[in-house]
C-alpha cells in the first residue's frame, strides 16, 4: 500500500516522513529493550563489586609468589 500523506496529532506527514515512522520500533519492542537494560544493571553492579576482591586476591598472590621466587 502506498500513502500520499498522513496526519498524526494534527501534524501532516509526507510519504518520506511516513517511511521513517515505519522503521521505528514498536512500543512493545521499546519496552522489552528498556526491561533488558534494567535487568542487566544489577548483574553488572554485582560483577563489578565481586571483581575488586578477586583482583586484589590475584595481586596479593602475585606479590607473594614474586617474594618467594626472590628468596
């Protein structure tokens, strides 16, 4: 189907404008993307919080190994 123009909330759209609107994601797709980003946030925070002690332990072990090698 080909449109010659459209109107939404009192604004007139040309065929080129309507083509741009066709390419926009749906409301459900946007909600799913936002939900996915919100769900990822606690996981990323947990990984960052757990990474600090793990990296510190690796650093302490590396220093200990180096001191043992030198002794």
